[in-house]
C-alpha cells in the first residue's frame, strides 16, 4: 500500500464516531382518529391494522402515531369516517392530532391496547346515530 492511503485513512473518523444515516427516505404519516369516533367506538378498524397501533378508553379509539405505518387499511373500515391521514385532518379537528399521541402514550401502560373487534359503544353523541 502507498503511504498516502495510510495517511488519508488515519484522517477519517472511526466508524463509531460517524452518526448512523437515516435509513428512511421519507417520513411516515400517521393516521388520526377524530371526533366522529367519540361516543361510537366501532372497532372494525382495529382488526385490520397490521401493526396493532390502536388504543381505547371509555369514549373512543386512538392511533399511536409512533407505531402507525401509513398503510391506510383502517380508513375504509371505519363506518363513521373518523380516520384521516395527518395532513388531511379537517381544521376543526386539528387538536385530535396531539390528542391521539397523548392518549395512546398514556394508554400503552394501562392496558388500553385493542386488537380485536368489540361491540360498538353507540352512545348518545355517536355520529352514526344522527
């Protein structure tokens, strides 16, 4: 080997010093459960989710934006049209973007994970009953 190669090689940072490149070429867009789900809680969408990113409380469902892979499988399954991709959430429901993140994080540790179909809530504020 030539001396210039060894000199140049020593000038390069060690592999441990080099930050890992971001392997994703694009940012995944999370889907958001909005107000139409409130007091309805149809769970058809949870069954088709390949990464099981749905959580529930007594009132509605939530999608964990950190786990959602933007597959859109849940969107056509929602009978009350409550699920939107993050950039397409209507203006009046923008607060649901943060609500989904906060609620799913809180419910992760308390057993709010849902992967199976359950009976719908269909409470008095359910948009499907109007």
